[in-house]
């Protein structure tokens, strides 16, 4: 395979990966892949229910921007007043306040609100929450490091073996290029994630999508 053909294939590979990454980021920002604060198993709902039971809105103010404190305070006062009218009124009042709180929290993240979801938290997010509760990130770091190492080794081995046959034929060369692109983009994605400051629903989504997008491309083969 000529050098210019190799360069052309790499360029095409990067274009494909950029398209996949852009699509992946759009899905993440539009949906709730990274979000767990709008789920019943997330951290906000239990705190909000506890606040309603205690009659003190203060513990949940941290979940909204300062400019939304007044709106949350007003919604909380209405909910507390209505709750006193009976079980059915309590349920409606609680739902009203919870939805208002989650909506404003999501707005503060520049993320769309699509209701409160009754679904489990993603395993990696549950692990992150557990590490905070345990006061140690060691287990999370180990499990993530093991997962990353496995991914790197798998893609390295595939590219390395394909490299041995890259000059045997054009088709073999293309298989090497595909493996090479998958391997290097996976590494680039990990490096970008490490360097990124990580916005809640923006920079973090972009950085964490790169390895996933590469894997998605491979799985479609």
C-alpha cells in the first residue's frame, strides 16, 4: 500500500469517527444518557422528599442556580401548604415540587427537562456515588483502570496483528488501517477525557464519548 493511500485512508477514518462522535454527543446532550439527577434513584429526589417532610427548603437549594432560589422557595411554600390538606393533596403537591425542582436543576445545566424518570442509575454513576459515600475513590479508579487497560490492549493487539499483514494485499492494508484508526482514536479519546475539565453535560460528554464512539464503529462492522 502506497503512503498516499495510507494517508487517505487515515483521513477518511478520522472523518468517519468525527461524524460518529458528533452524533454521539448530540444524543447525549438531547437525552438522559449522562443525566441521573432526573431519576427517582438519583440524589435529588430523596433530598427533596426529606425537605418536604421537614418543612425546610434549604437542603435542596444547592441543586439550583442562585437566580432560581426564589422560584423554588415559592414552589416549596405552596407544596407544604397543600400537603396539609390530606393524602391525595400531599401526593399532588410533592409531585409538583419535585418536577419544579428537577426542571430548574436541568435548566441550570443547560439540559432539557423531559420529566422525572423511574429508572436505575447507570452503573458507573452508581459507582461514583458510592465512592463519595465511602469516602474513597480507590475502588472506582481500579475498576475504571482495569476496563480502560482491557480496551487498550484489545485494540492494540488487533492493530498489531493486522500490521504484520498490511503489505500482503490492499484488503489486508485496509483492515490494518481500520484497526489502526480504532486504536489511535480510542487512545485519543482517553487522553482527551483525562485532560478535560469536564462540564456537567457538555465537555464531559464530548470527552467520554470518544472511546464509546470508536467501539460503536467497531461493533457495526
